[in-house]
């Protein structure tokens, strides 16, 4: 293990599959022919289009080709090879939560097509979106509140879905793509259909897909992962109108999941904690873009949206019915002005305004539900950033954002107002074409969630003995302070083409970072915190317990190293992610991810029509956790992929995919999950494109 980690440290890490900029369409990307980051375009780090190689930020890109090849069951499959990124919550798709550099769930911003996915519910997931809808994912690692506001302590996931115009670029002006797939572990079937059409000014895309997991998943030890069966349906309707130098896009998206899971979706299932759960997400969004060629000061984007998540949970052992509703409404206006300079390239000034509101409400058996209380928070924000090139290959990017937020809650809680000012400054130097050096100081914050501030009532009840129970209750903390962090990171990228005087491209990247976090929100669960009292009505001896939140200070640091050598016939990549963290008083943090190494390889045969790939993940264990917290053993997994996309003959327009996940059937958990991940699984999919008018 030490030898592998040492070799990986020397070689470093990039994602298993690099993006292909010419192929942004789900299911239609050509096989990867290069890991050329000199050409890859990204937008998440600055809100403007930049070449990845000269972007002063730690970024990873997952393109449609990678998503299609992996055939992910859930988002953990998608991100397990991305530096410092993990998906926690366990194998149930309804429980998956994002994690970047030791920051998890609400400490990470999640966006889809320019809109915020802010939904948060204790012990529940946030990835309420089928991966088949995505054309790309950018993962920004590191503090990002100067652009994205509350929650960007660890970074941001920026997800983009395809449009009819995207598909028409690759195929005919109109067409349909049909897909069917099967996964052996859990006996899951999935079906999907995407129709599209694009003209000179109009385009439309309609997508519908469904998944049905007929049996419980099985872990690497051969045991059932109880209560993992579910069914889900995802849909997307996107309408586009593109007059000259403008773009108007209207999208309607839905996601429905039905399953019998534990009350807390990330815990082990038992006979008395199961609920019939229905989760529905509805997203409506409008995007307008204006960028006239003759007005360099005008590159405008306006987004308005509503994102609503509703859950219905019927507990089987006592017929308790919980209803939860979480709604985010928002609007964002961003403009980039390009200002020419006499001594260097043009300066780009990006400014924006953002308004959004999170509102939640809960009911239990028709009455008010203090565990998910009626409350809301309103945000008003403004930000400004400048991208300034300087002589000698230097550049600076200063940025600043102001956020004001107001809390309102029912019952006796007082209204509360707060505000945060966050800044960023990056400095870069490109002394030669193949080398790029950068450093950044960035601040971030996360306003406490509505549940952290106002949750009240019974958290859980545990029987101790006949006539004795523990009743643990939430203690509201309405004065909880916002989390704040200061981050410093430095990075270097080097890429050389025609290495060994051949058609090889060698890329190396390294990043080191440190985050100092003030007022880190730490949930404290005290099982029993007082003498028992006798309840005469139930004739039960009740031991009181409490669950509350507190602010503590913490420090996290780490490094990400990567190397990739690619050729038109294949690639090899390897790497290492190092993360550590603790509270300022020396106590450990429970949720910091373990160190992880990866190794990936792929070959392209039959002139790129056949792709064979493999990926190995080696994770260290996590033993340095607070007393009583869950420890995790180290593990290794291997995945293999085959994709065949003939370009001629009778099978033209067909696509065949095969994936063998966790090929050696290893038993493991992703820290700090309490539930094991699925064991070996064979995934198959078959797709067919039908195009007209080309």
C-alpha cells in the first residue's frame, strides 16, 4: 500500500476521462484522444469562459463521454476518481451528498444550468437529478463565495444539461436517441428517450428516463444492503430561441423517486425505522443571454428560476406521516465587460446581482412539525471581479462579494438579519507556453441552515429496557453564527506535446491548499444528559438526551497531484489526494475524507470506434476521528469499461456499453458512511440514434 501511494504521489492525479470540448452532447462524444488542457474551456472558476490550463483554480471536468462510459448507478460512481471529491451518505441514491476537501453537504454549492439546488434535509441527499440529463459537470475545488455566495466553503458543482442545439451540432437537425440498460446488482432496468430538433433560430429537447431497482443491492461480503430498492423517473423539456447574438431558453425539469427506506436515508435499515418515501423535485428556469459582437462591454446573462422539493414519508411501524416542502426561488443577473488595454490583453470586468429565497415547511400527521419548522431565509447579493493581464506573462484576478440575508421563522423565534463580505485574489504567471503557476487567497462563508437554527422537538427515541426509553430532543440554536473560512492555495500546471518525439502529450498538475475555518457548525448528540423522570401516562422511565449545534474553529489542509500521458491510441493517468483536518483545540473532525490514490488507463481500437478502459481506486482508512465517531478501513476497488460505437455498416448509429463496477467484489465503506457500498455489478446499455434532415 505504501509503495502504491508513493508511486501515485510521484505520478499524481487527473480524472479518469478528460473532457472533449468538441463533444458536449450526452451519448455522442467521440473517444478521448488527448488530455489537452491547453484547449479545454471552463466557466465555473471566474463565471467567464477561460482555457483550463491558464485558469488560477483547482478544477475537474466530467464530460458526457465519461458519464456515458461509466453508466453511473449514482453520483459516487461519477466522482470517485476526481481529486478531493467524494459523495457521502451511503449507497441509496436518495441519500447522496456532495463532499469536497472535507467540506460536505451544505458546505458545497450545487448548481444546475445557472440555478441553485439548495435543498437540505437532515440525513437526506441533494443529488436529486438523473446523471443521464447532464452534458458536463465542472467541479470547483476550494473557497468560492466571492462568486457563489453562501455554502461555497469546499467549492461548487456546476452542472449543465444539453439542449436541442447541442445535439443538432453533432447529429442531424432532428432526431431521437433511445437507450436501455441493465445492472446486475439489484437487478436494475433503465430506459431513456431523448428527442431534439434545431433550426436556424429555434431548438427543442425533450428527455424522459426511468430506473427501477427491483432487488436490494448486495455488498462485497454478499449481504443485502437493506431497503435500497427504489424507482425513479426524470424528465427535461428545454425550449430555445436564438435570434441574432441572443439566446432565450426555457426549461422544465422533474425528478421523482419512490422507495422504502429508513427514516434517515443514510442509516442502516431496521424493521422499526422504515418509511414509504416519495420525493419529488420540480425545477423551472428561464435564461437569457445577450452578447453583441460590436459591444465588448455587453455580455449579459439573466436567470430566473424556482426549485421545489416535496417529500412524503409514511412510517410503517406506527403510521406516522411526515410531509416536507423546500422551495428556492431566485434570479441572477451577470454581465462581463471587455476593456482593451494598450500594454496587454483586454481586462474583463464581471459583475452581478443575485436574489434568492429558501423557504421550508413541515407537517407531521397534519400538525406543525418542529423538527422541520416553517421558516425562510432571503438573500440579496452583489459581486464584482476583474481579470487583469499584466506584462511578462503575469495576471491578477481580484474579486469581492457582499451578501445580506434575513431569517424568519414561525413560533417564538425572533427575526434575524446578517451579512457577509467575502473576497478573493489570485496571481498567476506563465513564463513559457507549457508552464503555468498560480496562487490564490479566497474567503468563503455558509449561513446556517433553517434546520440548524430552528429544529426543535423529538429527534429520536431508543428503548433501553422494558419500561425504559431514551428520548433525545433537538435544542434550537437561533443564534448560531455563520461558518467562515480563509483559504490559501497554490498550483502549477505543465503540459508538453510530442513527448519522446512522438504523438504523446504529457500533463502534470499539483495543488496545495489550507483552509482556516471559524465557527464551523458541529452537531453534538448527547445520548443521555440528565436524570430520568417517570411518565405516569405511559408508565415509562424516560432518560432525557439532547441534540444541538455549536460553533467551533477548525483547520483543514491537503494536496492534489496529477499526471496524465495521452496519445491518439490511449492514455494512462495516476494520482494522489491528501486531506487532513482537526479542530483548533486539537480534537479530530469526524467527516474528513481519507487519502486516496487512483490509476486509470484506456486504449482506443478500430480507429477509435472501440474503447477499453480501467480505473483503480485505493483509499486509506480514517482512524483519527472523535471518540465514539465511526472509523473507516482502507479499501481498493477496480472498474472496467468497454464501449463500441461503430461509424459505418449495419451497426452505424448504435452504441454498446459494458461496465464492470467493483470487479473484485470488495467490501468497503466510503467514510463516514455507516453502510457498505455495493459489491460487484455488471452494467450493460444499448443506444440507437435516429436522425432526420441531415
